[in-house]
């Protein structure tokens, strides 16, 4: 009886949120069905689809009655979404035949990734994220990052993971990049701009429509690097202890600027070291 009451309560809360925000049950209900009620993932997907159908009929009717609907837009999208949804179900059934119960693990992973990526992208687009952190295979003097491929696009030497949301992060936040300082990474021109920095320098980022954010700092194993306020080219702000200017220039494939008041990077204090050791107990990323 208590479990039935809990299910009714979940349905009430999710239904209220659907009516209030228009969010689909997949975002709201699937995690509860799979991770809360321990329903097999493929059954949870089917149950969620039926729940959406039942719930959205009355909420859609109310919105239609109140005049809150753009009918032409809905009809145009439905032309694609209806066959798309049927195709998705058939694909899921095919995966079930091929992988058996293993398809449940696939669905869990996919939903888990979406539950992380979608909220982050929504926060980014609404301007609620100030600073982004990233790495890459290549970076040029204007802070443009490449994490897509090395070589020619038609016949790349190496294929890399790709954007993974990196383009959104670099387009909408003040970026901090962490990279190993090597000539093959700090290149005159990246093979592909996966995540935009200051593009061609100067006002080119803003002129291209990216009015927010920009490349702020690049932290390497040799130095802390910022960007010139006018030309937006890389400028070394501080050298790590024991590192010389020549060491930086020898490992950079373009002419890099140095600040007039070049500093020495301060050593981390005991508290910072404690946090680093806690985050990386095996010292995979820290010395």
C-alpha cells in the first residue's frame, strides 16, 4: 500500500512539472523508474512513453484551450517526430534482440550521460556558468582548441574524442585550459577549431556572434598564460619555479608574448596541497 501511494505521489509531482514546464517524462521520470524503483531500463522506457502519452493529453488540451499552442509549429515537428519515435522503438527492440538484457546497461549509460549533459548545456545557455575547464590536443596563439583530429580532415592521421560539449563551454564561459606544454600542442594553427578561443584575435570573437566568455587562462607544466587585451594573443604571465623564457619558447610553435611584469608561480599552500591529494590520491594528474 505504501509503495502504491509512493507511485501515485511520484506521478503527481512529475505530472505537475510536465504541466508547469513542458519537460518530458524522460528527464523527470526515467531516473526514478530505473534508479529509484529498480525497473529494468527497457521496461522503464516503455512505461515512461505511455505515462507521457496519458499525462500530456489533458495538459495539451488545456494549453490548446488557453491558446498557448503554435499549431503550425507542432504539426511541422510532428511530421518528423512521429516516424522518428516509431523508428526509435524499433531500433531499441533490435538492440534487445542483439544484446539481450545487456541493452538495459546501454540505456542506463545513455540516460546517465544525458542527465549530466542536458542540464549543464541548459545552464550554459542561460548564462549561469561563469568559468569552464578544458583540455585539448592542440591550441593556437588565440586560444582555439582542437580535440577532433590531427592532420587533414579528409584523411586524418589521428581521430580524437571530439567536442563532447566543449564548443558550448568555450562559447559561453571564461575558459581555463590545462595542457602539457609541448611544441606539437602549442601550434601556429590548429588543424580544426573544436572549441573557439579568440578565433583570429582582436574583436573577431564578438564579430562572429560570440558575445560572452572567451579564453582566460592556459595552465601548463611550464607557465601560467593569459591573453593580450588588444590582440588577444597568448601572453605568459608567470613562469613556474626553475623554468626559463627559453624553455617556454622552445616548446611553443609560434611567437609567444611575455608580460612586462613576469612573475614566478607561487607554490601551493598546505591547504591547496591537501585538496589536490584528496582529489588525486594516486597522483595520476598531479606530481
